[in-house]
C-alpha cells in the first residue's frame, strides 16, 4: 500500500505537468506568430514562457514596430 504522502506527491507532479502544458501552449502560438514575422521561434518562446505570454506579445509588437518601414512595390499601374 502507498502512503498518503506518496499520493499527494504524485498528484502534485501531475497537476504541475498539466499546468506547464497549459502555460506553454499560448507561448508556442506566440512564438509561431513571431517566426512568421521573421523573428526567432526560441527567442519569443523563452521570453513569453519565463515572463508571461502577455510579455511575449508585447515583445512581438515592439520588435515589429522597430524593424523599419518597408517599401511596398506597386502592384497595380494606373495608366
């Protein structure tokens, strides 16, 4: 038979694992979005994982605004 403390310890690790998975999902979504914008996946993921997903979102928007203006090519000519 297992003692009560073993059950409590096992329950703690199961809940902790579920919480880590739930925390990393929005971080991975933000990192994927940042990768589409030309930023590194791991950089955005680590910022949002260790701070908060909200901080990762702020980091994404700040980096996006500091990349400079891109010259858009003209696709339609009106002659």
